C-alpha cells in the first residue's frame, strides 16, 4: 500500500513557486467560474430548458474538448503513446487547448509529476493527501478535484518535466497563443449558434451552453479521473498507487477512467484493456493509424498484459 502524504504539497524536485496573483486567477477561472456556470445551467434548464441546436453545439464542443485532452494532451504529448504527422499533432494540441485546462506544456508537466509521485508526497492532486477516511478523505477528494489549483504554492517546472515539448517549435507557439485558443473556445460555439439561427440570441445561448457550461462540465469530468478514479473502483493490476477503474468516468472521458492499467503501463495507447472496457480514445487512435496519420502506436502487448494480470491475481493490489 502506498505511503500516505502527511501534508498536501511537499516541495519536490522540479517545482517552481507561483505568485499569489496567479493562485487567485486559478481560483476564479478553474474553481469558482465552473461552479457558477453549472449552477446557472440548472436554473436555466429549470426555467427555460435547452433547445436542440444548443445541445448539438455543446455536444460537438464537448467531444472535441475531451478528445483534445485524452488523445492530444494526454496520450500523445504527455506519454508519447503514438507518433503522428505534424498537422494532426498541431490539431490535437489545439483541441486540447479548447478544453481550457491550460497550455499543453504545463498540463503535461503536472501530469508527468503526478505519475512519478502518484498518491505519495509530491503528487499535485492525490485525494489521499489528508488521510484515509471520513472528513480527511472528503477534504482530499475536494483537493484532488479542484482545490489543489488554489492551495498549491508551487507548480511543476516545465523545464524539468517537459524539455521535449519545449524543444518543439509548434508546441511553443501554441503555448504562446493559448489566450487566443481560450478565446476561440467561446467564440466557436457562439459563431455556430449565431450562423445556425441567424440571430444574436442564438449566438448567446450557444455561447452559454457550448462555451461556459461545456467548459465547466469538461473540467469536472476530466478532473474526476484525479479524484474518483484514485479513490473508488476496481483495481485489476498491481500498481504502487490507488489508481482504479470507474466505468462511468471512463465513458464520460472517452476511456480515461480505465485508470488502473494506465498507471500500470503509462505509455500504452489503450487504457481499457479488459473485456467490456470500451475506450473511445484508443479507437480514435486506431482510426488515425489505419488511415496513415499515426504510427509507432504503443498498443498493449498480450503477453505482458497476461503476465501483469496474473501477478495481480496472485497478490491482489486492493
């Protein structure tokens, strides 16, 4: 069983201090605004409902955002699970930026640090940071879901964790252009709604549902991997952390919720490797491979998979 952190954020290698102003900005943009957007969505649905046009626009933006994180930021840029042609690499990185979870290099740096210290001191967002049960675990779940964005006084150093991405001119340009990509994340649904309805009201409702509400839902869905999938669920493979498989998280995140195998084999392009574990992100990568857009894909090795599964059955991980 992994050691318990005795404080939320020890200063580990590869971390840099952040200012109070930056922390306050994180508090507003990543913690407060998504909650307000979700609360407003409940009020609007209760009072007016949501039209089919806005459902379609919000759904398309959701799909692009989740695939941008799962396939682009996560499996391609962070773990290098496959290689692809330059246009696809840039396109996936832009799609990841549309999810509004930060520039690619910072996202990847935090996630690589998470894997090195998973559920131990140094992990930026372990739900076990405050203890094992009761109020301590509830506090830890809130910390893993959103709290760490504000409470952390240090963030991962990009020079330490992602020198390969910093050496990529395209990724550096996208990092510099992140504010424009963030604006595009709201302008795209607004433009789609306005052109579809040929009205300003259509643009505004699409901005609300496809921009604000979608951004809030995408955030909490993806962050549930940090919290829920490190606390609950089934663990089929032995790992040094508490990563687990949670089906509803996997469905909403297009495969990311099959988190146990991902921590057992982080570079694998497929996370759902057992029967019944549908992994939409892996299916998309397979499509890219079949049309020649992706190559050197790190698919699970059947012999290694069987061996890891047998090891876990011989000595249960929990």
